[in-house]
C-alpha cells in the first residue's frame, strides 16, 4: 500500500481495523454455535436466516452519511473478494477494467441479497453507521455488525463480554477473500517541503519501539510500525483485533500529507 511502481511513497502511522462482530448470546438463542462463526457466504446466509427467525435483526448497518457509512466499510472485505491485491481492485478506477464485471461488482449483488431477504435493518439508509451500531448492535437487538476497535470494546462492555469477532464470510475466489478491512494511516513528505530531513527524522522517531508502544498505550490504536511490541497488549478484545489485523490487508489508506 505504501509503494507504487517500485517506489516507497509514504510511511505507515497507525491502523484502524473494522471486522465483522457478532453477539454470542444471540447466536446461541438462534441455534448457532457461538464459538464457530460462519466462514462461507452460504453459511452466513443460513445464520442470518436462523437469527431472523429467532426474532433478531441479523445485521446492523447505517448508510446515511456520505463520508462514513457501512457501504464504504464493506467495500474492502466484500468488494475486493475476487481480487488478489489492492492494485488489482484499483484497475476499474484507473480505466483498465470494467467495474461492471463480476470480479468487481459481485459484492453489490451480495448486499442486495441481504437486503431483499430482510437481513439488514429497515432504516439502513436513514441512520448513521454509529447509530446503527449503538441503536441495534450494542443494545442486543442485532446479531452482527461491522465496527472499529474502540467501538467494539465499548459494545463488548455493554453486552457483558458477549461480543466476538469473525473473519469476513467468503464468496469470492481472490486472495483477499475472507479478510477484514484495515485502513492504514500514513505519513508523507511533500516534494515542496523545506524541511524534508526534519520530517524524515520525525517519521523515524515515531516508528521507534518506544514511540510505537507509547502510541498504543495512549491512544488505543495499533501503530503501523514493525517495531511495535504486541506483547504489551493485555486487553482481551484488543488481542482478538490484533490477531485479525495480522490476517488481513489494507483496504484503504489515508495519508497525512498537506494538499
């Protein structure tokens, strides 16, 4: 993600991971094994069916905002399932492939399938992402959602430690199928900067083990530095999040470079 055409363009700052999460209590009440979440799309649909029949909302999503919504957050884990890399997924945007091809558009039909079967809250396009998570998932009305780490920690607290994480159900055939969504925020130095060396020194400083560990302990987010020591993670939810992070990929990127 930080390279293009063989060149390094940015340096990783920190990661945001937003995996699928589910309520173990609802799974159990729906006749599902709370310790074995669905791995394939077929199993996922069957789980949603049982959850709905048990009187719960299978999936809590919110799309009202144009800047932060579940469509965006699902673009990585669902939209890239037939791709082998992010660069592969970028081909339609670069004009080198047709976005209507099944390889790139199949995930839209999967979302349509969920909506038509009534597996998503009815007001999905009328409420914010955070509202959906707070109003339905954290209250025990919905069985599953997609949310970021800090939010999931709070949901787990509200639901009496009944929140578990799962990898994305697989329908695609690409190497990225089954991964969770990770946004890697990056540092960059502009070509017109008058302080390139100072900026580079600062980035190196922030990537040291001391600073990376301090960043996690202060902010609760996982630093992008390879020098980060994961042994300092003691929160159970954070341990699960970090484990999924290691199995996932960079679904999007935000670079801290002046425009």
